[in-house]
């Protein structure tokens, strides 16, 4: 085979792997959105079949040999050209998939399946002790997986790299160390200020109008309805079956007019990224989004930098007053804007506001690295959790259900994932600073509901690169520097000192 | 490998093929029900990938050798036991799939793809001439496929057998020859009678109430909502992703209160069969429904023998009067029953009533066998079509769009399929006669909306056998004889002589 034929063959295989991934995503989406109860067992078998086919394709000797041959023809795999990059990423993906022996994969799948079931029960029963052995087992298996990727500075590095290629544990530590005291300080200033009334949010808001509102805003942000749709699901998510079919789900709360809307803005941010991925790299090894943190930066940018801004409130509030005249007729724009930005240290990560969210992540990161290093044992977790929640946020959960048992991640084997949420927050502010510096007219345009320049800038600077660049390289290419907490801190301080008047 | 191990391996493979089929069905269902326009190209690639995997699995040498080995251990493959039957059907399926060379399959897929596109255009433009070469090509390829299955009495036999295992062209001819003059005679008697007013059907009926009605009736028939759901699609169909997830689609017409309802009853009949397939044979070679005609007998039985009966009208009509008081408040039960059973020879098969439907099928069967024998050329079709429509139904289409171009089947390569619709009608009446003879209380129960005995009888006598028996054997097992037009003719004559008073 000539090199050109080898590349063609490589791309055939990556396209098939990509299609199997899309089919897997459809099986899951349908399960969350449509599937009747009785379909569960068959759906499990169908998903396992596709997962097995994708695994076999991703780890085949044929694929390994093709990549090896193509890599040997490239003098510098780190060169900044498309072809070198494609082979480098193909090689990295292949190594990641093929280095873990098949029997260890099966062991891991079985362990997470058992752990997930145990977690559901433990959480319902507030019984951490029954989950503890599963947690220990999951972390032991993850540690074994990490060891296959030596050498590293820290055993957490290879796990983090599954979500953030090129990122190091020491980088995350340094960022969080810079962030922590200043977020604590900000929270103290807020706590000492006069508190804000947001009782207008907590009324009965009819679902039909909530649905209209979310649909309207997603469309205004630029979500392409020819290539997507919004459905109901218990837990909101975004999924993609290809660049032409990127779907959002949402759910409505009865006594909260903002929860579904912010969730929809968040998922729209994810979806705009997936709809904007490059056709050029589509279905190749560079066809995926750059990383989880980059993805999260998109959802957070639309949800927070846009959606929770004073400028956007000027556009949004009249629309909401029209839809909900009895609820909002006597609320002023200033009350609305300050109300939806009320800060309230809470026990639950997914309910956290912008000022507190990162603190939840730091706690989890410290626990993950501690367990992996062996400096913590699973049995220490409830105590550590409660002590640090008090230290960081000034609240202590009454039980483990609302504490250490609240998240699904560890039971699913997701260790190394949490930091991407906080990194996404930081990157969103870095992108925003850069974007607004280049286009100072953007905030004014938002007051009129014009978001076209924001989307165009993200398309141009982020979306269209798919995974042509590693996340840190992409951030550097855009901002000229590394992931940096300063823009986010500047943003938070400016915003909340104005809202809370300190 | 021991025989037991070989059987286990065979069942692993058939289960995988079955799961790929379910995944394929989900890809198609989602495309019809949910998929945004932009997803079409990716969806095509995903479906082609799964189809290719299923083809490879269904035709692998490994599977062929397993079946060969197991078959050689069975003294009599025609024996009436589960194991012999399983291997016999596995062998038949394998032969059917593996005998056609891969390149001929690809040629056929490409030809039907082009033919379908040409048909859509030809139908829109009333331009049969542009479709004619595609039709000739499709029939030529189907003839070549048939030849691979020599010896046979008639080249149509192997095509028919794809849908009706064991059925012969000569059987269908004999049945249709008995049927044709007596259906023509019945239509003459109806035409000479006083005509029936059904104008109450042709009003604006709100979709929401139509939806409630269809959902209510499907549930009363016994459709299990834990294992299914109803959605909207342009063309109603039923699909199954396993015995625990059998979905129906429907669509509502603005100015017709019965079309969606009858369509839902029809699809519910299909779905009840799929929900009732045997767990015992599930995912083995015997796990599929017995045949297309048996499937159609189920849909027709619920749509017609139940849904269009005077007894059912006594239950249905008050419900409809409650839902549509302004439309039906001044209609009597007798007017309703006679109105929904009005006979009207029409040009379009899918709009045909019980008295005329089979005539549409006979015409198509004659054309298919004629083209395959070479006694007809594609260019003859418009003339033949129009002449026979006049002869059988007394109507002549004004153009080919409403004549020979109306059906999608031939452009999709479906040659040999049409007779199953008429055979399904005949079998539905045979089953009904037998069922009511055994349970004479069934008609009275229908007036009260109690259909439990009907479903129980079908479960017991039809559904639970999956494809344990070939269709003709199943009909013989239940009724003691072959497929027989007499019960259907008795049913039609009794029904319409009462309605039309002749």
C-alpha cells in the first residue's frame, strides 16, 4: 500500500469509529428521551454490541500498523501541520485505547456497573459505608490504568489527559491555588453585604411558556434548527449524531423560571460548538471537539457571560414580562438582574452559582488526587468533605446524600473529569475578555438580542479547529498565554461588587 | 467444539444479527419521527455501516459452517421439533443471504437507490417514461436473484418466499382466481344499491381529540404502553427494537375523523403481534414473526374484523360523540356504522376499503409475474393498468401518478411483496371465523369494549409461535386447512348485503 492508500484506509476506519460513536449516542439519547421502560434490557444489549464493535475497531492490529507506518514517514510528529497532527492524534487515541488489556476493560465495565447500582442505593439510603468498597475498587482500577501510561509526574496525569490532552496535575494545582483564596475572599465580601430578594423566581411558571422561552433564546443564540432539536429528559444534556444533527434536552421546574432557561442556554453553548465543528476534519482523528474544558468553556460562556449579564437581561426581561405578566409585572429590570445573580453557598454542585461553583470542583479534585496518591482513604471522605465544605463555602451537609454521595461521576468511573468544569469557567472568561477587546460593541449588541458577532468569533477562533490543537495550545493561540484564573476573577469581582455594592 | 457449543455459538451470532436489526430499526424510526433535515447524510452512512455489519455476520463462513455441522447431526430437518426447525430456518436464512454474491447486492442497492429517486420525480411529474428503464432494471435484477434459487416452478416463487416462506405462485394464482369474479360480483351488487352518506366524516376534527381517541383505543385493544409508544410520522408504520419496545406511528388528517383511527388500529394489530412474540425463541432463528401475510392478518383483523364491525361501533360511537359532540351529535349509530363502511372504488390502493382492496393487489400480482415471465414489458404497464382498473373496479386513472406510479414498492426493489396484503386479508377472516366459533361471546364483548379474549386467542394461537411454523403450516395448524378465500368472501357478503340491503 502506498502512503496515500494507507491514509485513505486510516480515514475509513476513523470514519467508521466515528459513526459507531454516533449510533451509540442515538441509542443513549433515545433511552433518555423516548424509550419505554420495557426496552431497557434490549437497549443494554444493543449498546454493548456497538461498544464492542467500536472497541475492536479502535484497537485493531490493522489500525495500529497503519498508524505506525504513517508515523514513521513524518519527521516531526509535533510539527504544526494538519497531516502530522492527524497522525499524532490518531496515535495518541490508539495508544489510549489499545494499551489497556481487554480483560481489564471488561473488569472495569463490570466494576462501574456494580458501583453505579450501589451508588444509587447508597445515595437514597444515606449510607456511604455501603458505597465505600466500590469507591475504593474504582479508584484502584483507575490507578492501575494510569500506571500503564508511565512515565508521568503524577498518577492523576494520564486520567486528566483523557479529558484534557496535555494538561498536568501540577498545572491544575497551581491554578486552583491561585483561585481558592480569592474566591473565598469574594464570598466573604458578598456574605457581608445586604442580601438580594429573588422570590419572584420561586413561583409557579407554566411549562408551555417556559418551553417557548427556551426555544426562542436558543434560536437567537444561533442554534440551527435544521441541524438539531430540543426534547425533554430527566437530566439535561447535549448529544451529537454528526455535525448535521446535534440535539439538546431540557427539563422544566414548576417553581423556578430560570433553571430550565439557564440549562437550555448552557446546552445551547455545547450544541453551538458541535454544530460548528470543522467539515474539513469531520470523521478524521481531528474531528472531535478539542477537550472537555474547551467544551465547557462554550456552555459557560453562553450561560454565564452572556446569559447572566446585565446587558442580556435588558433583552430578556421584556420578553419574560410578556410571557409571564402576572409573575414579573411588578419586578424592575434591576431587581430581575440582581435576583437572577443572587449568590448563595449551597451544598449541591449542580445548583451552584458562578461565585461558588469552582469551590465544589476544588474539593473534588483534592479528593481524587488524594485517593490516587494514597494520602487519603475512601473511609476518610465524609469527614474531609464536610470539613472542607465548611472551610470553602461556610456550609456543612446534614447527611452524605447531600455531601459526598451527590455526584454520579465516581460510580461511573469518571476520575479526572471534575477539573474540566472549573477550567471551562476560567477559559470562558479568557475568551470573553479577548472577544470583547476585539469587538467592544458586543455588550451593546446583546441588549438588542444580537449575538451574531459572539457566535462568529467563537466559530472562527474555537469551533472550526475541532481537535486540530490541544486545549492548552488552542488557549495560547487565542489569548497568547496559558489557562489563567485572572480574567475569571476580574469578571467575578467586577460583577458582584456592582451587584452587591461593596 | 461440541454440538452444544456450536448451538451456543450459533445463537450468539443470531442474537447479534437480531440486535443489529433492532439498531437499524431505531436509526430508521428516528429518521421518520425525529431527525432534523441536516442529519440525513450522516444517518445514511450510519445505516449503511450497520447494514454492512449485519450482512457480513449473516453471510460469514463461520456461520455457514456452524449451520452445516449442526444440520448434519439432525436426521430429519423437516421434523416437528424445535431444534430441527431452528436449524432448518437458520439454514434457509443463511442460504437466502449468502447465495447472492456481494457485488450483486451492491449493484441492487445502487439500482434501487437510483430507481427510488427516479420514481419520486416521475410520480411528481406524471412521467412514467422516465421511470420505465429503472423498472426494467429492477425486475431484471430480481429475476437474476430468483435464478440463483433454482429449481422452482415459477421464477416468482423465490421472491414470494422472501416474504412468505413455502408459498408458491401457483397457490396465489389459484386463490386470486377464486376470489376475483366473486369480488367483482359483490362490487356490482353494491354499485346497484342505494348509496350511503358519510359526509359526517369529512369535517374538521381537531388533532388533540383524534390523538386521545387513537391512544384510548390502542390501549383498550391491549397495546402495552410499558413496551411501546405512539409518535407522529408522515407514513404510519410499526417497528420493533425488541419484544420490550414496539413502537407505532400515526398521522392525523384534518378533514377525516376515521383515517388516523383505522390506521392506528391497523398498526396496533401489528404491534400486538410483535409484543406477543415468544420469549422462548427470542433472538434465535425462530424469533421473527412467521411471515408478512401473517403479520398483515393481525393488523387487518384489528382494523377490519374488530374496528369496522357493527359491534365495535356500539362501543366506539358514544366515545366519539363525547369527543366530537358538534360533529356527531346528530348522527345515529346506524348512520355511523354504515358511513364508516361505505364502499367506493378508488384509484389508490392505500385508500381502498375492504370490498375493493384485494382487486388492487391482484392487478399488481399479475403485473409482477408478467414482467418476470417476460409476457409483459415495462412499457406495457400504463395501458395494462388502466384497462384492468376499469375491468376490476370500474374506474380509470386520469394520469399515471394516480395509476401505475402510485406505489413505492417496485422502486425499492420489493417484488413479491404485494400478495401478502391480500393473503393477510384472507387469513384474518379465517382466524376470525375459527376464533368466534370457539368463543361465540366475542362479538357481544366487543360492544362493551372488552377485547381481552381476542388478544388472548391470538397470543395463544399465533403470536407465541414466532416463526416456529411456516405461514401455511401455521394456518393449517389453526384452521385445519390451507389459505382459503371462502371465509373472507362469506364475511364480505354478509357484511355488505346487510349494510347495502341487497
